[in-house]
C-alpha cells in the first residue's frame, strides 16, 4: 500500500504541472466534442489529434490522448439523449432510455446523470487501475519470447472473436494487417520484403498513417451522404441540468455495479465499451423490480451503462501500459502514437519511465473532475454544437487528417498511403469486415513474428516451447476458449429465424 501511495504521489507531481493540467483540459474538452458528434468516436479523435502530440514529451502526449479517450466517453451520450443518434458504438445503449427521458421533458436530468455516472465510472476505474497495474506489470517481466507470442496471439484472437461480423471476416482483416506488417526490411535477416521496388516502402508502412486513413478519412467517406444533415436541437427544452435526489438514489446501485463490470470488460483485449454497456444494461434490467420501465425512460438504464463505459476506458489502459497490448481500437491508436514518440509501453515502462505510467494514471483523477465541471454547467452550449451541419464538419476532419499525415513524416508519399487506407477502410465497412483486427495485426505483426522466430531459435525449431511454458500455455488456452465461444455464438445466430415466416414455421 505504501508503494502504491508513493507511486501515485509521483504521478500527481507529473499530472499537476500547469502544462499537463492545460492539456488535460484541452484533451477532455476536445474528446467531449468529438464523442458527441455522430459518426465520430474516440479512435477517430485520437487519430486526428496525433499531430498535436508530436514534439511533446511522452508523458504529456499520453496524458492528452487519454483525456481525449475518456472525454469522448463523457460526450458520447449527448447525441444519444438529444437526437437518438449515438456518437459512437459504445453510446448505443444510451439511446434506449436517454432519448425517451428527453421526450418526456427530462433531458436535463438525463444529461446530468450521464455526466455524474461517467464521473463515478471514471473514478472507480482509476482506483482499479492503481491496484491492477503493478501486479500485472510484475508478472509481465517474467515473459520470454514464447509467452509474448502467446499473449499477442490471444489478443488477436480475442479482437477477432469479439468484433462485429463473422469470424471468417475477422481472420481476413487480421491477415491483411499481417501482410502489411511484413512490408519493408526484415529486422532479423535484413532482407527487403514486398516493397514492389518502391524505395519509400523499405522502412515499412507507418501504421499511424494507415490509422488516420482507416478512422478519420474513412469516417468522412462513410458520412458523405449525410452532408446536408442538420439536427434540430431545441436547447430551451432541456431545462435545468441537474438530477433530483430520488432519481440519484435509483442510480447509485447501477453506477456501483456498472463501474467494476466495465473495468473488467475493458481489461480484455478487443472487448471495448460496446460490450460493457450492453452487459451493464442487461444486468440492470435483470435486477430491477420493474423491468417494463426499461426502454421507456428508466434512469437506471442510462446510469449503469454510462458508468460502465467510462470504467471500460480505464480498464483498456491496463494491458496497454503493462503488456504493450491495446485493449481497444482507441488504445491501439495510442500505442502507435507512443511508439512514434520512442516509448514502448510494457512492464519495463514502470521501471524505466514511472513518471509516464503513473503520470497518466494520476491525470485521470484530475481529468474526471474537470470533465464533470465541463459537462454539467456547459451541457447546453455543448449540445448546441450538434446543430453544426455535416457539410462544414466533414471537410474540417478531412483537412485535419491529411495535414496530420504530412506532419508525421513530412513525406508526400504518405498522402498516397492515407488515401489508399481510407478507400480500403470504406470497402471493409461496406463488406462488414471489422477494422480493429486489421489495425491490431498491423501494429503487433512485427513483434509477433519476431517473438515466434526467437522462440523457435531458443527451442531449436521445436514448437513444444509454446505449451511447455505455463504462462504461454495459459494464453493459448484462453485463445482457444475465446475462439470456441465465438464459433458457438455464431452457430446459434445462424440458427435463429431471420423472417416472421421462418419464425412461424
């Protein structure tokens, strides 16, 4: 306990510097705005804002990106409550009861409990993060090449099986990511691979360029048909942004149940806020004495998922900071940005750069307090931003994406890569092929390959090294369980009747 308090004190020294406080505020505010705008999301926000972090010290950069991440979790429910259009996938559940509350004239209460629940979830998630990171990092220090390979295999398998769409499409996405990761000079043999004679590809494909294309520019392509959309928001109908004591009492239990659930889901690689919010909603509907109220404006159905959503963003940082494995698509973008800054997240991060790891954790305390102060008094002005037409917003995002791409490497060839990535991302979306497995495979592909080859070198070519090591075997078993679970789930979905006629039969 004494060591934890010492580390937290070190983190607060970093987080409470004027410069970092300023960037926590800027990141949280931008994240809130990005999270509430339909069609965007935290991954897109972090990808677009990566150029801002270029030149920062790594602690400030990660603090800023984290603030954007959980800031987007705060803001995602705004559009769900006011216009029944989730800002991102994790805010879908907020539509179920948030929008009915707004239709009943309780928009102010819905916005208030959303902010309060997000604050509670973020604080509980931060406390869990403080106690989880050190044990996980200590265990990770024992990892050799075989354990690292099995861990990355589990992360990739979990991302595939927990992604939307079929498992086959998930494997296709992962295969594309691995192929892109092999382009360039082989780090072990020095051979030039798959560059097709293009000198600019000898250093490999910059995954940050690909991620800006897949997230930011692809979002513009996806929303192109909505260029003339302008949402009609009546800010006067919101009323006082506060929640009554009876409603708050109803929300305490859901918030306390949803927060630890969301954190545990966030720790699992690939799970993400969508699963956490749906599970929290299902839990609250099962424990309530009045399940019929859910979907008609039950405040418990909004409080639980909102707390789970923010706690999930904290949980996603556990595998990122301790193992170097991103727990979500947004964490994958953050991992790429950190590697660009010369920092490799993992267990040695806590030994070599404790100010970075603990500075980020402590900044979440400051960030959650700031975001509560932003989202309660400024709820009405923030909601008015939904009135900005897409024909103005989308070109701004497109311009920021291409400008950020150039500032990464100052290479005009990256314009070609980001455009190809955006077109590929648009095609993947149209074909319902999930993007997260591709992104994760692109980031982890080189490390996975090197861990596999190093393991075989140690074992003189024998594959038995992967199941002779207990930790490696445990991750292989987890990967197999996640795959069997996903296959069984997909099999059940295929058996479900798809039409009323089939259901009648």
